[in-house]
C-alpha cells in the first residue's frame, strides 16, 4: 500500500476509533502494513520489521490507543540492544528523510537492530496534530484559536501530546517488541525525549547518545534568545581572531547588522526567483548556516552584503550556500505544528513573562526583533496543554552511560545546556567540539565521528583527546553563481512573509534546519553503525 492510501485509510480508521471511544485491544505491534516507504529490496520480516505500534493515548489511563509507525532495520545480533533514534522538533517526522534510500545490501551487515520511531502526533502517526495554513490576516491568537478549533472538531486532545507520553511510547515499544534493553540516539529535541526516557524508564536503557542537548531544567522560552545570540557572538569573535577570516570578510558582525537594517526597508530579490529576501529571511538563513555549516557563515554574510551594496537588488549565493539554503529540491517533511505547540507549551508552562523579557534583554539589540519569544508565551496561555508537576522539570538523574555532545557555534542548543545536564548523570560525559554547529554526529570531522562511534561500540568514558587538536576555520570566498531556486525555497520565503507571528517564521526556518540535519544525521549514523559491524 502506498503512503497516500495508508494516510487515507488512517484517517478513516481514526474517525471510526474516535466515534467508538478508541481501540481497546491493548498495546501491540501490527506489521500487516508498512507505513514507511522503503527500498523494494528490503523484505518485511527478513531485513526489516515495519509496522504500527498501538500505544495508549494516555498511559496512566489506557482506554484509547493511537498509532505510532516504527521501522526497524534488522541486525545480525538480535541479542544486542537496538539503537532507537529519537527525532527532533518537537514535531519532526522521519518520513521523507532518506530512509527509503537504504537497500538490503546497505543494511545487511548491521550488528544490531536500528529503530526509527515516529513521534506521536506528527509525520505518519495517527492522529497527526496539524494546523491550518497561516494567512496574512492571522494574529498569533487567531491562528492558535483556529488550530485548536480544528483539532477539537476532530475530537483530538492536545494535552495527551507531550514529552512524558512520548517517553512512555518508547517504553511501550520496548515492552511490546520484547527487547530487554534499548540504546538511545537523540538529536536536538530528541535529546529532551531521551532525557525523559532516562528519568522515567532508566531500567530499560543500556546507553544513550544525546547530541545537541535540550535540557528540561532550562525552559526554551527564557533561554533560547540569549543562547542564539551567544552563538553569533562566538562566531563573530572567532572570525575576528582569525587573520584569514578578517582579511577575506572584514568585520562580519557589523556587516550582518547593517544588512539586517538595509533589508528591513529594502528587500532583495533572490536570483532565479521572484521572491523577496528581507531581514527575517537573512536572520533565519544565518541561523541555518551557523547550525549546519558554521565555516560558511562569513561567506554568507559577505554575499548578502555584496548584494545590498551592488544596487541591483539581486541576491546571489555561491554553490555551497545554495546547496544548504538555496535550491534544495528534496522533500521537506515539516513539523506538525499542533504537536509542536502541545509539547513546547507543556515544557514552558512554569515560565513567566518577565523571565522571557529578561532573556531577550541580554541579546544584541540588532538581533532582538527576531528572537522575541513573548508571542510564543502569549500563544501558550491559550493552548491546552498537559499540566505537570514542577518536579518533572528537575535535573535528570541516571546511572546509564550517556554521551552528551555539543558544538561551540550551535545557535539552537547551547553547549551550557548539555554541560549542566551532564552534572547529574552519574555516568554522563559531555564533549564540546570547537567550530561545529548543531548535530555533531552528522559532522564529517573525524574527531566527533571517532568519539561517537566508539561510544556506540563500548559505552564508557570517551577518549576526547582529539578535541584538543580541532581548529576553528572558515571557508574562503568563491564566486557566486545564478542558481534557479526551487519552488521549495520560494514557498519557505513566502511563509515567512505571510506568517502570523515570529513563531511561525521560526517554525518554517526550524523545520528546514531539522530536515537538513536529520537527513544528514541518518546517513552518517548508519554509516558509523555499518563501519562498526565490519
């Protein structure tokens, strides 16, 4: 059955389940239909196990069950703990990220099972908590109200979609599939998911890799603005201290501030399209580059500065930049915004407005308009979310061997968040990699590759001596090129212009970053696991 047919059937079944109060058959794994698109060479029950986990919507009162798709690439040693991949967002799906590119020959030498489990409420899961498209007339409040109205019309309960239930889904998976222990591999928000699993279900976990850490003790609404600003400050300082960077690009900080001011009043046109490129687009692209390829950051700022100075109103990126923030024609799975709101509003329920404003006050004034979370705070006052105890936000304690990885230029998850999380983990090991951004496991640098690979093979204190020899360097200028921009980028920029709030603009940008990072993460992690198997 193809994905469209599966989705249609899922909606019909969901409507039927809602009408009768949900399934009462109990938690189980149904392998009769594979929700994921997989390579034709993969064989159900032989090289893969693919199906749907029926898991309680509310684990404390399991009266109804939701459907969470799971894809398992089978390893040669069924006794080894499987590696369970935890996606980010929140609300990020594994669909359309390249799982269908792995052939039987690609995966036949895996030594352990490798698991991809969807987040509840997103991607191929049913129900999926989608929101209607934003309109230019929407305010944040009206957009949230319309989305909640749609979810309520489908008889969906957003309060059941939170990190606590997500962690319980993984424990249900472990129990139903019969694995004695599982190993966790979380990236970005998947690390918060992993930490909650360690909090509630440490006994089922053999080891954990938490890459680019979201710390439950540090609410994102009152910490993300200063964290992003600190990453920009770090890269500006690194360029200023590097003679070749200064020679090639000059004062990158001043150039970015000037470009933002110019684009606010006079946007550019992206070469190869009719889309305008304003200050919000620049700031979101700057975050994407800093997260995905920090070495290209000065080059990106220089390209925008040159376009502003040229007077012809056209922005040209070089081929390297276009490959990341230009015409990437691959599918973007996107974030299920209802799931995002439900999780994030639950996570930030004890944050006060003065705390959000205090964090924003620490930020470079030129950047603060793009890092203002007060609208997010106001939206969450309206959004129905799970009420948790303050103790749920205490530091996680666990004796499970856990590797926490950070990049010094990460604009999305501060290295200090990981460092603080590691202090209460009895066998927690934090490593910060200089010059890297978001998702160190996807880096091509041999140092994080070797440390992460060795930890997967033998969890324990890592040999991080290679970190001392890592250097921060920036790519030299190359000539810009005219690249016909794909419809994907046009749509992304238009979303930023018609979005009801800064929240929606950030979601559009974050969705693209997470898609790029997760796609690269999957490919790199599978390569590491296959190398270990050989």
